[in-house]
């Protein structure tokens, strides 16, 4: 295993539960299970920023460690300290979990190593778990699924998706309740009432759930009884509606030349074929070259360019819902997806600009360091400041006619990811990237400080 691969599998974020029962991010580093001088095995997290110790925690033989979903380990130390390690890769989580289980003599197939029992006389009604542990593992609750509460649901779901511990609890809640079906019921009401504000809230809720990138959640969302409604919700993008359901109902058909009696197999075919189409297109080098060449060509007519840009947008949206999203995005990068987004942003067409922003969003949310590197390379002397991707984004933000509802919100969100130092894991990126970028931004937009 190469050093970079080993480093990636051990990369974690450390979280600590604060007095307000919220998880605080204590930093990103690399975890190891090491023997200390006292010959005890401990979990050690070294900061990737400055090499300092973020954590040194002895693996106690009687502490309850819990593995949540596939990439999270949660435990309590003492009475007032709850800790969580969120792993970048499942294999790294599995490695550390095996070492914890080995110390405690447990089978790694278990998801919790100890039953935590309060032996005092005043045990509260928590099925044997202390309140601290219950807070760590209990599902996240959402407000009642009603039209009047959708804005609140959007806020809570967005917060949960941004925090790995909360994200796991959100998934646990959705998988243990019928909340997804309740969302669909509310969607039908909102559509019947033509309640656009509620439909836009539902779009954002569904978009955030897809960003969770959990296979088990996708199985629920893309099940036969949910799929068309999920697609219907995703039609109500605040920046413009696309009628996906019309295409699926009227043009996309599934024909059985010999009837299949295994309904599970039929369901699997429907869930799989979309991914196979994307994979086949990605591997068709000639097709990908033609696609991006036509998008960037000056002689491509507006209607054709709009169709192509909407296709790439959908290509990105479907790609990031799969376990192979990194390879899909890398393929798009190799064919000049970021340069293509620049070209599309400069075109005076609302649909094309919106498609360009969603293409950028896929990369900025999942590979922000790659986008920063691209932006940094763009500052070469032969490029004009007003042609730089980051300045095209800022110009679009400043000139948006409806900053409260449309693309301006998305632009602001993406710019924060790119330039907020808290989102940068490497101090060298902060010290070199930000001064250079700000200089070109200030000059282009005549900003003075």
C-alpha cells in the first residue's frame, strides 16, 4: 500500500460533545492504535496541520465503544466527555474497530462493545444506557412533516448533513421511521396547492439527503414506490424547473422480451441501469471528447449548448450519488469540466448559467482542493482577471437579479467553501492561496481595504 493511500485510510475528524449537546470539530488528523510506554494500546490522532496531538486515548477494557454506520466510532470518557472519530474511508474505520475489539476481546462484527448499565438506584428510563451515551447514539429527530414546518426541516437537515455525527444520526432516523414517505405526502399536497415556496423547501431537503451519499438511504429513495416522487421533488429547483417525470413516463420504457417473475431482480435492474449508463458514457473516450469540445466551441448554437450543458449537469448529479463518484468526477476533470464551466458562466443564458453552477457545485462540495488548485493555476500572467473562474462566480453573484431566491445563494455557499480558511486542511494552502486570490479579486472588482 502506498503512503498516500495509507494516509487517506487513516484520515479522521475528531469531534467532542459540548455542554449544549452539540458536536464540536476538534480538528483533522491521522489516527493510529499504538502501544504506550505503559504497554497499553491507545488511540492517537496527530494533527495534519501542525503535527500536534489532537487525541491520546487509552482503549479501556470496559468502555462502551460504538461503531455507527460505516465510518464513525463514538465513545465516552469519564462522566462528561463524549468523543467521536469520523473516518474518511470505511477501511480505516474497520481497522481501528478491529483493534478496539481485540483489546476488549470482542468480535469485530458487533456494533457496540459493552452494555452500559447505570447501577445506581435512580436509573432513568433509557434501556440501560446512560444519558451521555444515549445522546451519542440515538437517532436525530425532525419536526413533524407538515407544510408549515418545512423551512425548519431544511435548516435541521442541512446542519445534520454538514456534521458527520449528526449525519449518521439523521440516517438512523430516516431508516427507522416513515419520514421519507411523509415527505412524499407533503410533496403531493404542495404540488396540488401550487405552493412554490414549500416545493422549493422540499427540493433543498431532497438535495441534501442525496448529498449524504449512503447506499442504504439511496435504496429507500430510489425504490419503486418512491422514485418518481423523488424525481418530482427534484424538478422544483428554485433556479428553474425541468420536467424529468414527463420524460420517464412518456419516453423511457422497460420492455421484457421474456417476463421476469422475480420482482427483486426487476427492482435491481431498474436501480442499476441508470448507473451503468453513466459508467458506459464515462468510459467512452470519443463521446466525452466530443461532448466537451462542443460545449466549449464558439460556433455551437445556443439551443444545442443549452441541451449539452443540462446533460452534463444531470451527469454530475447522478454521478455523485454513487460509490464511484470520485472516478466520475476525475473523468470530467480530465476532459476540462472546470474550464467548460467558465465558458458556460460567461454565456448570457439563465439555463446555461444555472447548469454551470450545478456542475461547479458537484466539484466544490466533493473535491474543493482540486478546484482551489485550478483557481490558483489560473492566476498565471497570461490570464485576465475578469476571465478567472472565481471572478466569474463573483460577477454572477453581484449581478444576480434575485439574490434572495435564485443562484446567488448557491454562489455564496460555494465561494465560502473555497475561501474560508476553516475549510482548508493545509496551512500552506491558506498562506499561499488566499493572498494570491484576494489580490486578483480585489483588482478585478475594484475592492479596497
